[in-house]
């Protein structure tokens, strides 16, 4: 994020490079940077003749170079944005000759999503020398909560740890998807609000009581009644609660408990870092690690592997989702 801020600040300060090669597995920042350039580099009255958006699937490298070599009309520069530039991956090396001597009056932007260039290649080195090469990396799950807080802080909002964890739990690490849901909440809630778990439930559609987050907590506390009740709700709403995802998240919980048992340093800060969880939720893991000795956790991990295979339809054609969930819980609690 610091690199993104620097690129934006440089553009604001007039330090605009002739080429921006935006690449990587996480499309969120690629979209944000290209959008910023599209909106801010040219004045509104200059855009009609001097701003061009091309799509990688529709053009060749030769088309890109030809467009980039044009002179601006009644403006100091033109902007050329290549969206879905990864479609040009097989021929991207052909851009070398242009990159060696780019047009100073052109701002050429490549949105090269879900892929990266080989840093050892000549074309990558030339891009870094004469322009900006930015790699947008996927965040790890334990990093997304901090990202949510930073994004909301910039918009004058805050969020409860549980609400943040619910977003990550159910939306994963896709920043664009999470940001869309946060924008919905910002429309509904006034600036200065603290987003709560209740806000998430009411406005995004997650059930506060019947979700995998609460299921894992019930399992950790050995609250069998609550766990079976949640499982029954899941079985009645399979589209909202895919069993493959449920089993996967329960499996990851017990893998984390296995790591916890193996830690020599049980300092909360070290535990949170090793498990990749928000320190706010360590109390749930403290309870679970006492309820499930290491030997039992190992047995559960093995049984969950078997359940995972069955949930994907291997060797369990006659078992319903409800039966699989009951079987999973039975093996955990007994």
C-alpha cells in the first residue's frame, strides 16, 4: 500500500512516468492506480482526443505501440490504458523497442492482472528503468483485517474486530469484493461510525448466529447443542453455506490448534502471529486448545481430511449434506 501511495503522490506532484506496468495476483490496486491515472492525469477537456482505453484481447502489441507513438492534440500529453493486458502475455516482449525509447508525451498504462513478468527478462528491466513496474501481491488472510482498518480509517470509519473477521471469513482475501461490501456500508452508515457485526449481518447478509465463524467457536467451546443447531441450519441452506467451504474452514481451525499445541512460546503476540489470527480472537483458541489435547486434534485433522473428500462427492454419494455435517461433528466431539 505504501508503494501505491508513493506512485499517487508522485503523479500529484507532477512526476509522471511514460510507462506504468501494473501487474500481479491482486487486481484491486491495479484497478485503483489505473483509475486514478484515467481520472487525474488529463484535464476533462483534454480527454476526448487524448485518452484511449484498449483491451488486450482486441489489440496486438503493434496496435499498442502505434497508439502510444501518436502525438497529443492541444495538450501536453496523452494517456493510453491497456486493460486486461495479460491477454498480450505471449507477445509482451515485443514492447521492448518502444520501452527503450518511450514517447515522453505519452503515459502508457498496462493493467496486467493475475500474472507477473519474469524479473530477469530484458523487457522487465527496461520497464523498471524507464517507467514504473508495480506488483500487486495477494494479501495473506491475517493481513486483510489490517487492510480493512486502513481503508475505513481513510474514509473516517472504524470497524469492530469481529465484524472485520466476519468479512474475511466469508469473502476471503479478494480485496475488490471486500471493498464493494464496505462501500455499501459507507452509503448506509454516516461517517464516523464503527461498523459492527450487526451491521454486517443486516446489510451484507451474513447471519450473526448461523455462520462458520460461530460454528468454529461452538466447536472450540465443545458446545454440542449450538454446533449441531448451526449445522442443521447449514443443511437447510446449502447454497449459502457450501459444505466444501464449511469443512475447509473447520479443518483450518484444527490445523491452527495443532500449531498452537506445538508452540514453545505461548506469548499471545507470538501465538497470534504464528496462527495468523487477530489477537482479539485468541481467547477462542485458548479455550479450544484446552478442550482438545494434541492427540485428539491430530485425530480430528485426519478425520476432517476424510470428510473433505466425501464433501466433494468421493465415496459418499448416498450421504446428504446434513448427514456429512452430523458425521463431522460426531467425530470431533467423540
